[in-house]
């Protein structure tokens, strides 16, 4: 299958979060191929409203709620942690979260979610075909960005992410066509096997961001759009970390009292690998707070490992 044409991009934010003219980049890095992402932690202004949204609109389960903190996920997998700070203000105009992305096991799962969203009139912000994936975008009550997506078969794009990743309108009819009766297709929430596929961040500087995520943490640079955006990953994936300056070039981190990203989670295969990454961070002169590190834009990452 030939690669779709690439498009020139204006210096303002594109209509869709992933629209870019991706440049091919070396796909090698220090992190093990089994590196993945874990739960994303967010501050919200109204926990009841947020939990109702994530349960009803998104389809996550409430796994636990205690002392102003709600943990949500699918089955036993924790994907999202919401911490209430009543009256928290918007973090627009600062660095932080652009969106977190829930990766569904298959295309039929994405079709079921879209059919559900149509029936329940869930407000959507974008529907896109990125060649490497098909994606649907929305926002939560505090403006935190969400992507729900499924990957195309890896053999179509592995080794050529920079040339392949693009943005076209999602063929909604074709997607819904995998269901026998979209209007009545049952939806019982996001399926088991849903994972945190990637996290896309708002950053102040792409150059500093690439230096940190590639040269310090050890992700491979998969694609870059000049000073506007970069996509990094472990194991040849199209991206685990996205970063852009479309709304945040030169911006500071959100002030206290903001509904913002608290931290994302990078999951290493074992404790030894986690310690090796922490050692690289320390050698680079970046402050470490327990297992939490911060990128040059103030975005926090917990470095965890599989038990």
C-alpha cells in the first residue's frame, strides 16, 4: 500500500492533534522494547462530575474512590487517577497535557465506542485516520484532552513511521461497517485489554523536549516537525510520547490550583531498568523526586516498573 501524501502545516495549531508533515527519524533508543505507559494522573475541579463523565461517556470503570481520589480503568487495569481540587482553574495557555490516548484492542471495539458516542450524543472534537491508527478525540469537563484509538496492523507502518504518519478524515461509514447493526450494538464500557497507548504533551520547546526524552530517558525519536512537534517511542512503536508547542511555545508550567496533568507513568520492565533510567536522569543534572522526574517544560513522569 503506498504511503498517503504528506501535507504542509501552518505555524498555528492544526485542526487535528496529530496533523503534521512527519520527518523520518532514526528509530533507535536506549529503552527496552517492552517499555509501556501506565496510568495518567489528573487534577479535576469536580470529582463527581468527572467520574460520571468517564463512566458514562468514555466507558471506564470506577475501581476505587477514597479521600477525593478516584481510580478508573478496565477490569483490574488502572488507567486514570483523578484527584479533586475544588474550583481548579483551566490550564489552557500553559504546558501540560494535550491528550492522553486509550488504545483499544481492535477496530470493532473502536466502532462500538463510536456508535455509543453517537447514540449518547457525546461531544467529539475530531475523527482522524493517521494511517498508523484510527482515532477519535474529545475533552472532559475540565478540558483535559482524550484520544480513543486503535492501531492499524503494525506491518503496515513499522520502520516507516516518519513517512507514513499523517492525518486524513476518518472514514466513519467504513469503521461503523464492521458492526452488523451500529444503531443497536451493545456497549458495556471499554473492553478488557484497553491500555494507555500514548500521552501527548504541551511543551515550551521541542529541542529541549527531544533532548530530554531521547538523550536522557532513552526513547527513540520516530518523527519530528521542526520546532512544532515530535513523536518518540520505545520498541519501534509509532509513539508513546507526543509533544507540541502549538499552544505552549515558551509557556510556563500551570500554576497551583490548575486542573492539569499531575503526572504520567512510564512502566519499565524491571527495577534494574528503572534504576538505570533514574541514573541517566541524575547524571544529566535533572532533579529526581523519588520516582518522579520532570521534563524541561515541567511535565512530571513517574518511572515505575512491573512487579
